[in-house]
């Protein structure tokens, strides 16, 4: 059976999806582990010294926004970096440096 366009059944795409899922899950776990410390810093320490301008609603919205941004950037950049690793061969370091510097300059 022939497929047209992008072949999402290839090993590359399976690896890319696996890497994206792993990175997103790890990021969510990290966020969940750091939320109590962020709550304490924002609502206890900053409130004590009068620097807190954050409401609980904006606190939650900021966490959701940052999680969505992590998912979007991971979904775009991780397959690009994995593709560079796949095609680079012996010149992996040169290609990876060029790719990451290009991404940094674009951002």
C-alpha cells in the first residue's frame, strides 16, 4: 500500500512522537512538583513584603499558558533536532550547533 505525502508510519515519526510525549510528561511532572514552592513564594513571601500583585486566577492562568507553550515548542523543535541527528552522520556537532544557533537567533 503506497502512501502519499508525509509518511507518519516511519520509524522517525514514531521516535519523534515518543520523544515529544516523554518531554511533555516530564515537563508536566516538573510543573506539578514546583507549584507548591511557587505558591509559597508568590502568596506568602511576596505578600509578606508587599510585592504580590498576583491573584490566584492569574497564577493558574500563567501556569496553564506556560504549559501550553512548552507543549507547542516541544512539538515543533524536538522533531527538528531529531531529524538533524538522523541526517548529520559524522558532522553531528556542526549541524547541531548550526541548528540551535539558528533557532536562538530566530527567537
